[in-house]
């Protein structure tokens, strides 16, 4: 039976930062920034001031919408500033240094599909570049226009389209508007005992449409974690018309129309709504952590667990640096965070078997605790809270002039040990060369598969004050080169955007690039949609 739900924003009384991560009231204060900076010798002695929109040079909009669309569009400086860039380190430091990217001329907030189509029609007639914008949490330059300086730019913010329109409890799926932020969407599903169960680290500040357009990866380590797996059907508004795929549990009818738009990053069309497969909320949970003195043996343990049929919800391996940083270990050991959950049956047995497998590879861990009865163990809790706090701390370190950023990849198991070693050595050497300081490079495995895994690296180093962007670009170029030589993907879940174009262009087969170009020409004949992303 169809059910409708009303959108709510649980966090709407708090102020979102226009330049940094999340809510302004959660940002570290000056004293905490100084304390963090002291951990990286060579950083500034005082934090850079919080940037103010009033200090930005914001030109008058180069374009005016027609009266019929004027009510959807704003030229408010705060709104324009907040839609200028994503939330990568590169974005944050440019805002802090008063050098943000190209500020869009206008921000539009459509409330229904027809308004999206009307905005695209108008933009096509006037050659206005349109950048679809969900939560704006892109870390790859996905929402930042970097094309011709004379072209007008419209940021198309989808967040006013944030409702769960219909729930089919029989087929356990829901029709959801693309602009719903994670908490807004889950709040509407909760009364039905259902969940999308897609929890990227950016969950609070990213949208369903953004997840679909970037093929986001959720928090879970195995099985259902990529947003792709939950898609039943998509509605996409393109300059060439609107398409709606059929709701099907599976179909072998030629190439999948949904697959064309998953990962299309706003370059082929605007995803306005999707039927998504839902899950029951888990009732049984159990978690534990295992310490290893030997990282290679820890990798072997994770591989064994990933190649079993245990399917842990969480199977994150933290190297010693990552474990120290998150408070999961203080003695130089690597830590494997294991978690199981189910809506159907207790999971303690599965956790016990996984722990036995870890111990067989030299791991030491405490007896498992079922989370229904007892809190998760200390290392698991420490890791979880550090995980959510991390982006705020990154911005605090950026205010100290430090260079702190992450990058992620995936490769088959046979390549993983050499890949991780090469990143540590070669990216470390590049960081030393460009800054004169030794970098901290930590690694964790975020997602594991029977045939490989996704290592996620964090780099922290004192920058060259005032030159932090160039420093990061040097380091990132070295990282791209290492990944390419080791046949590791340029991104496992952070998308391509503009920053990953060099790696993506190398990775994709030439005939596929031809097909993508032809598709872009067919669907977006005026080239207005997110120019520079995926294909020129
Ligand atoms: C601290 C932090 C943690 C993160 N953690 C994760 C993580 O765990 N997993 C993960 O996968 N990613 C993660 N990311 C990256 C980012 O959150 C994801 O790429 C996310 O899917 C982007 O969603 P969004 O709504 O913010 O999209 P935006 O950043 O607004 O847009 C991203 C891209 O999608 C396009 N787009 C947005 N909405 C639409 C639409 N409706 N139709 C068509 N195109 C659209 C945009 O044009 C852009 O190219 C993280 C980022 C940060 C800053």
C-alpha cells in the first residue's frame, strides 16, 4: 500500500559552514587547532581566521532568469559562496586563503521535476553552465565550475526535493526524491521499520541524488554497501528529455539504463527521484576488535574473512598509525574492527568464527560482545567517534596551514601489499620533496571483497605556508602515478569529478570514452551540464 511521508530536517536549527565541514558549532576552536598543529612540527603558530563571505569579491550575476523561473533562483552572496566548491581539503584551504573557486552566478532550488526541466531549457538557450548540487560534499571538484570564465554558472541545488513520496511495503522499496539528505531520508523511513541502510561517512551532509550520481560507498565493509545495489529505477531529467526506467528486481534486457546514470556525476542528466530497495532495520548486532603486531598477517586475516561467507558488516583494518589516531590502539599494533548485524537472527556465532580466523593469523582480541546487551568494546567505540569527528579535525589542521587529505582506491588482493608499500614510500617521498617535512601516511581498509579490497590513505604534513594547494597537488600527482602503475583504480567511491580526470582518462578503455562522448552529445547537446566532469 502506498504511503506518503513528510520531510523533516532534524538538524535545521544549526548553521552549516559555507567553507568547511558540517555545522559551525562543531568546528574545533582556536585553542584546539593550536594543540593539533603542535603535533605536526612546521605548521603555523596561530590558526588562519575563519573566512567571511563579506570578504569575498562576488560580482553581480552575469545572467538574469526569466520571470517564470525567478522565484526558484537566488543571487544571495551567502548561498552563492556555499555553492562554490565541495568539501575536499583543497576546497577548505582555498576558502581559508581567500581564494575560492569560481562563485556561481545564481543558485536555483527547484521543488519538482518540471521546474528542473524548465531550468535546463532556459540554461540551454542561454549557454549557462549548470552544476547539479546535492549536499555539496564532493571531494573531487565535482560541484565546482572550472570552465570558460565568461560563461554564466547556475548551481542547481536539489535539496528542496527531499521527500519520500511512496513506500511499497510489499516489495520493500520506496520512491525517494533525489535531494533528500541522509538523515532526512532515514527519518521518513523509520516509522515503517525500514532503512536504506546506506551510511557513507558524509551521510549527514550528502543526498540520495549525490550518492547515485557518484556511485557512493556506504560504511558497510561487505555485500550491500554500494548505492548501485539498492537502485530499482531512476527518473532523470536531461536536456534531451526525461527518462524513467521500469521498477524491476532484475532485468537482462540489454545494457542497464540505470547504469548509464549511476556515476554520471551531473554530466548527463539530473537525477530527480529513484525507487530504492529498502531493508529491515537490524535488530541483532555484535562487534569486537582484534589487535595484530604484524600488518601483513592482519591483511591475511582480513582476506580469509572476506573470502569466507561470513559477510561482516564492518571489517575495517586500521594500520598502526590509523589505530593510534583514532584511539583504537596505543601500542603500535594494527587493529581490525569487526561488526556483524542482522534483522533476522543473532550474529554472535558469526563474530566468534571471524575472531577465530583472526586469531589463527596471530590476532589477539577480547571475547565478543552482543551490542543488544552491552556497549561495543573500547577500540570499536573509539574508532566510531573518531570516524565522525575526523572531517572537523581536518579543517582545524587546515587552519594551522597543515596539508591533510585522504585518497582511496581498490585493487585485487595479489596487488594489495605492494600497493600499500609503494604508496607509503613514494607518496611519502613526494611529500618530503615538496614540503621539506616528513609526512604521516596512514592506511585503513574500508571495504573488502573476496577478490580484493579498498585501501584508504590519510596524508598529513606541514605545508609550505600560503602554498598548501600546490603542495597537495604535488602529493596527489605522485599518488595518481603510483595507483596507475599498480593498476589500482583512481577511486573506489569518491568519484571522478574534475580532480580525478587524469587518472580516470588513463583508466577507461578508449572505445568506452568514445561512447561516453557520444552519449554526452546526445543527451546534453549544448554542453551545459557540469562541463569538465567525466568527459570534455
Ligand atoms: C568528510 C567526507 C566524507 C565522505 N565520505 C564518503 C563515503 O564514506 N563514501 C562515499 O562514497 N563518499 C564519501 N564522500 C564523498 C561525497 O560525500 C560523496 O561523493 C557523495 O555521494 C556526494 O553526495 P552529495 O549529495 O554531497 O553530492 P554533491 O557533492 O553535491 O555532488 C557530487 C556530484 O554529483 C552530482 N550530483 C549531485 N546531485 C545530483 C543529482 N540529483 N543528479 C545528477 N547529478 C548530481 C554533482 O554535480 C557532482 O558531480 C565524503 C566526503 C567528505 C567531505
